C-alpha cells in the first residue's frame, strides 16, 4: 500500500509541476479499500510551512480516527548541492499510525516532462 501511495503521489506531482511549475504542500490519504483522497488548504495566504503544519496535524487526526490507513504529505523543496547550485526536489512524508518515513527525490523539468532521479538523498 505504501508503494502504491508513493507512486500516486508522484503522478500527481508531475501534473502540478507541468501545469504550475511548483505547488503548495498537499497530502494524499489511502484507506483500506485503496481509495485515495487528496487534501490541500483553501487559504492562499498561508505560507508553505503553515500549510505543511495543517496537513501534518490533519494526517495525525485522520490516522487516529481510522479515516486513512496511510497518509503521504508532500512538499516542493530546494536543495543546494556541493557546488552551490540549487536543485529542485520533492519531500514525501509517508505517515502511518506508528511511523513516519521521509523521502526526498530530486527532479528536473525538460521539454514539458518531469524526470525524477532514482537516487534519494
């Protein structure tokens, strides 16, 4: 179920990046029937960190109340490599009732396609 949720999150990230070039944090929850629900926030005045905090709190409540079996909270992040160059990346926080797994994947956009790098740092 975790792998399926990550793959679906990456598919949605590609859509957002191609349409907008960036995105605000969002979350995807998956229930026992493998139904996925995407959550964002309505308030455009919130900073990305505020949205992230809202989504993380909601994920905890939804897991506690058995709304979802697993939640993936996603943020568009930047990383400065050893040479000082900025690299774009996505941060996925896969949250279960008793654990959280953070995955950061670099990406590039070229010729209207999004490419995720295999290596995770």
